[in-house]
C-alpha cells in the first residue's frame, strides 16, 4: 500500500511540473525599469523584483501586465517589437 501511495505521489508531482510548460509569467526587471513576459517560473532576486503568474496564454499575461501598477505602459514601438518576437 505504501508503494502505491508513493508511486501516485510521484506521478502527481511529475504531472504538476509538466503543466508549467507553455505558461507565462510577468516579471518586474529593476535594471530596465520594465515588466517582461517570460516562459519560465522566475527566480526573485537581484534585478528581478517581482513575478506574477502563471498565465495560460501570452494574451492573458499582457492583460495582467497592463493592470499591474508597477509596470509602465508600453509604447507602440515596444508593442510591435514584442508581437513580432513571438
């Protein structure tokens, strides 16, 4: 019985980690004074001073970034560059 519980917990843990694939986070970068959207869970230290997420799509992350008071609004040129980058 203990083996079954252990096996189920390992399966659950690995399944949870794989759910992070394809997710997006909004991070505040102190060095640039901007908020970026990244695809990996951020480590909060140094220049990265906050992280928010995960979000299921990049559009959701963009919407969230626009509602975070610490994130400055993007200029139209920055929006075009971000959209063309993927």
